C-alpha cells in the first residue's frame, strides 16, 4: 500500500511532523498545503493539519481535519486523533463533545489492550511464560504437569 506513495508526499508529511515537534505550526501547515492528495497517508495529513491548528489555538478549524483523521485511521491507530479532537472540543467550549471523543479514545485504548492480551494468549496457548525468569514459578504450567484445572464446587 505505501509503495504507491510518492517520495514528495512522504517528505512533506515528515517535514510537517518535524515542524510541529519544533513548535512551528505555521510552517507545518505550509508543508501540508503543498500536498495535493496524500493517498494512503491522507489520515496522517489530516491529523497533522488538525494538530497544527490546535497548536495555534484555532480550535474551530482543527475540529474537521481531526474528526476526519480519527475516522480514517485504522481503529488501532486512531487514539491520538480522538484525544486531540477531545482537547479541541474542550478548549473550544464543547464539553459534551469533548467527553464523547475522550470516551472514544478510551475505548480504543481498551481495544488495544484486549488485542495485546489475545495475542499473548494465542502465542502462549495454555502455558504461560512468566516475564520474571528468576521467579519460583517461572516454569509453572498446568498443561506441562499433566494436571487439568480444578473446578470449584
């Protein structure tokens, strides 16, 4: 997918990120304005545009690109956009909308955590490898001992 992105688009997106890191939102907007269609990086372009407006305290202008970015990003990558949108709503005086965007960001965070647990469970099956190898229970696993779990009565 990203192999179809032109080097110019990547360069402008990276430049805008750099400008924002340096506290130069006007220059970030200039770099982003030089882009036409960002293709697969459109969500990132919108997010950076919204962030640049947010840092200039132009909350009304930041809302639309942040909302579009939050909806375009894959769910697992949308938390930052929802958080920025929540902040924008809060600072713009839209307390109820800020709460909804914040709850959405929290939901995405819970989804991320659940997926990590699922991946851990799938990778380890029923046998758990404890991260602390010095632990007395490092090699403990019910399946390796041939014991099935007891069901309380």
